[in-house]
C-alpha cells in the first residue's frame, strides 16, 4: 500500500521514497509531543515516541520486542481487544480504538486513537499506533458533573431552607406575639409580676425554640460552605467528655448507662467541631429516642477499617422501621412527634460526611435499638 502519511503533529513525507527503518525513525523523531507506537504486523512493538514515554512511563527498552497487549488492561486482554484491533487494521488498513491503557506505574488511563497500516516501496509493512489520553478530559467531565450535582443539592436544600424558615420560624414568632398581647392585657388590668410569671415562662420557652431553629438553620448553611481546613488529630475521648457535659442533665434524668471503648482507634484526623457535632447528634438522639420500657444503654466504640476510621453508637432504644431509614437522614423529617427537636441533626451528620468523602450507615431493629456507624475517610 503506497500512501502519503500525515499523522497529527508530524511532517508529511512519501513512503514510496523510504524504507521501513527510515520511516520509523522519522516518525519517532517528529513525535516528541504525540504518543506514537510503531508495531510490526504481528503486533510486536518496534519503537515508542518521546510523547508516549512521557504519557505512559515506558522507555524504549521496556517495550521493544514485546507484544503490544502489554499496554492493555487485564480485562481488555481477556476480551481479546488487542487481537481484534490488530486483525481490523490488517484487514482494512486502519482501525480506531477506545481503550484503557496501563501506565508503567499501574494506573489505568483511558485513551482514544487510530492505528494505520503502512507498506514501504519494498513491500514491508508496519503499523503506526497514534494514541491520545482522555484522562484530562474525563477528569474535567467528572468535575463538571460533581459541580452540577452539588448545585442541584444546594438548590434542593435552599428550597427546603426557605420552606422551613417560613414555616418553623413563623410558629414561634406568632406564639410570642400572642403571649405578649396576653401579658400586656393582664398588666393593663392590674395583674402583678407573680400573675404574669407563667406567661413570661412561656415567652422564654418560645424564644428558646426560636433560637434553636435559627441555630439549626445556620448550621445547615455552614456545612454547605467549602470544606473545613481546620483538620487536626482529634481525640475521641476528649470530644466525648465535652459532649457529656452538654447532655448530662438528660443522662441523669433517664438514668442512662453510657460506655465507650476507643482503644482500637483513639484519634481521627478531622475538623474538631465537626467531630463534636457528629458525636453530639448521635448521643443525644440515642438518649431522646429511648424505649419507655427500659433504661437507656449506649455503647460507643471506634476501630480502623481499611481507608476508614469507624465510630459507632449503639443503643437499646425504640429502633427504626426499615422503610424509615432513608428519612432519618433527611432534613426536617421527624419520625416521632413525642420527642422535641427540629429534625435536622442526622441530616447535618450525613451532610458533613458526604462533604468529606465519608459516609454514615444505620442498622436497626424496631423495638430493640439502633446502631449508627460513621466512616471517617483517612
């Protein structure tokens, strides 16, 4: 096959004037930026360009004289993709390809390219395999997709935020207005301080609920901000002591038993305030959703598991029906109305873990108890 060759980025030259050896040298000399492999018709690698060496890590010595399937992944070799590609180029003179190549360091790199069969003036044939890495394009596509998904989540959260701000804040404000009107009426008609004390208590309670809702909404907006840069090695035991101070009244009133074992993983590299938020929500939920039939028993432990540090909180509370598991992690979803709260605690925990590459899982038996496990990615 006599033809003019014009591989992208190479100077054009006429193969009728050159033999195979000279053609290969010319191709490789002009392919400092392109990934080009020269193969014989049996698929044995005869040469490799500088561009290919930079892209895939191999030297001429690494590949010379070897069958070109060494560039393919094990899965592609099982599917006989190298053989199919070689047969196609020998039959049709050209073959486009879209494959995963194996970098010398073991990484898999998506590529696209074209193989071209060349025959010189003496009838000797060889194959030019020109390859282009798609990893950069794929990474850009992945980043764009992740940004789109993040924007969609933020948009959904904003819709929920607006609804909650208008609904959950309206009730306590209306309540406060009514109570203030009652107190003004009582004072106007001669009531003394002692008489209006119950009204004042109810106003204070309404204000506290109002502040709690505002704090929860602020927390949601905070975790949608860029990931915290205040990572440090945090002691689980020290965080538990801080959290215990906040929930001690509830522990005492319920006569709860709380045991912990951090011996297998004493610390985690994470944002300290986020670890505190996670442990506070898990522990306070275990106390609030206790069974009326028994005293709360809560066990907290940590352990390493591959690329994660696991923090689990198990209780003997009322448990959660399987159909309700997903709702546990949704904002403003409360499964039980007899417990005070805004229904955002576990949503905050899940959001923190999603934003940092971790996750939270749930196992529960209705009437027996629940176990939440947080996976901190290390």
